[in-house]
């Protein structure tokens, strides 16, 4: 209720317009939301806006196709596993570090062939860069973007997308087999 009241309030003598008042209210909301923590709400809003605009464009293009191909259970399984593998590759693989390096800093080694990173400290007050840093270091966050891209690919170019999703699904299967093999070796060594 106080936020709505604040939007309509004029500051005396400053000549603040609606945009200035809205900016002030946004800053107030950010302070209230963060409980003293610097949370890049504006950056999140910018990132979500890019996602929404891209998704809307993809939906528009897909709606113009005369015949949309039905998504089979097999294709959905490929898309699901490929989304998982590709999101972990982009967010965690050491080899993909150069893609994340402009907005992140190395923190420590993670799971096999993975690294843990954090948003670069000098970007903590740069809303969009901070939000992008959080996005690209989180496989769960990236999953939404990747699934949307792969689904669009499946609708617009199904054959090529099946090749891509089959590749990443095979990699995910190979990863699972590597972990299973390592677990079996540890069991054998403990006997």
C-alpha cells in the first residue's frame, strides 16, 4: 500500500517527474526486498525481459509454420536429458570457463571436470552484469533458456535438433557410466 502511495507523491520543489518517482520507488522496493543484501532486481528484470521477448519472437515464428510437428515422448526425453547436460556444460565445465570469465571469478574445483564460480566482486553493483553472472553459473537457471532454445529448434528444424539433443543425451549417458564405473572401482578397492 505504501509503494502505491509513494508513486503518486510529489517531492516539493524538486520538480521530479513520474520517471524519477518510479525510480525512487524501485530503489525503495529493492532496499526492502534485499534486507541489506545487494540483490540486482533491475538486472533480473532486464534478463527476464530478454527471455520474454525472445520467447515471444520464437512463438510468433512457430505460429507461422503451416504444420507443427508433434513432440513425441522420445523427443521429449532427448530434450530433457540434453537440456540437463548442456546446462551443466555451460554453467560448470572447466573448459567453458572462458565463456563465464567476463562476469565470474573462479572459486574452487567442483565435481569431476567442473568448477564452482561466483559473480565477479567488482560486478556486485552492476545489476545486469551481476544477474548474467548468476544466470550463467547456475545450471538450474540456464535450463529454462536452453530448454526454450532446444524446443524452438525442435519446432523449426527438428532433424538438426534431434542430432544435437542426441549428442548431449549420449554425453549425459556417458557421464553416468563414468560415475558408475568409478563407484564400482571404489567398491572393488575397499574389498
